C-alpha cells in the first residue's frame, strides 16, 4: 500500500507564487535601499525578519480566530508574501560572513537577537491582534 501525495491545487500554487514574488521583491528593495557593510550588524535583515514575524502573528490570529478567511488568503499572504519577504537564507549567509570577517561577537549577537526578536514579534503580533479584536467586539 503506497500513499499518494495530495493533489496540487493550481489556484493555491498561483497564490503562493504571486505572493512569494511580491514578498521577495519587497525584501530585495529593503536590502537595496538599506545595504549593510561587510562585518557590520545586518539591521536591514533583522528588521525584515522581525516585521515579517509580527505580521504572521497578526495574520494567523485574524484568519483563525477573528474571521473565516477565503481559501487563498493564507497561501497568498502567509506562505507567499511573508515567506518571500522574510529570509532565513540571507540571515544564515550574513552570519557566515560575520564569522569569516572575524566579527564573532557580532555574529553571536545577531543569532541571539534575531531568534528572540522574531519569536517576540510573533507573540506580540498575536497578542496585539487578540487584544484589538476583543476591544472591537466589546464596543
């Protein structure tokens, strides 16, 4: 008995692709207009990743607790736009670059700050959205 992969839904694939292109373009623009010199703390990537994590926290509460989202909202915004906007690969490459340049303290700080700030941003986005939605419901 072999298991079959689920059937690929072309509309979901299109939503993820379109969203991913938009998110990646926005990410590229941030890096282009806010470049980081070699050996320096990568503030632009940290900012992108923290904002993306905050946004995913907001999005997930909105589409799972506040309202019933149409089928393509999560693939388009969550997987596509925010997945294309945030960047683990650039984060990893920048850590490697910092280590290679001898900026070991900066690399370690970047690793820690990113992990804690990203997790905190998701929690903050979720909490803020829950708080706002309960205030709105109470009025």
